[in-house]
């Protein structure tokens, strides 16, 4: 846990710590997953691949959210 705690605020991406960057990436992945399902109404040729893309983005978002959670918990343990 000490390693994750050091990573959370020790690694910087510009002005933001790693925990904030992972949080923004997670939010973006979930927003893109929702957009993939909504966009199939507008683009008929996207209907067949929308669910596959939605599923892939949701799994990637879940992995990023789990890493974000571990970084957050490691700060308090």
C-alpha cells in the first residue's frame, strides 16, 4: 500500500497528481461509453458496433475506477 500511496501524489502529470488524472480518465471512459450507446440512434451504420464499443469502454472504465479507488484507499491506510 505504501507504493500506491507514493504513486497517488508522487507522480505528477503537469500540475495534477496521478490520482486526479486517473479520476478524469475514468470519468471520460464512462462518458464515452454512454455516448456510444446514445449515438447509435443518430448513426444507423454504428448500430452493430455500438454495443461492442460500449462494453469495451465500460470494462476499461471499471479497471480505471478500481485503480483510482486503490489509490484513494492507500492514502488512508
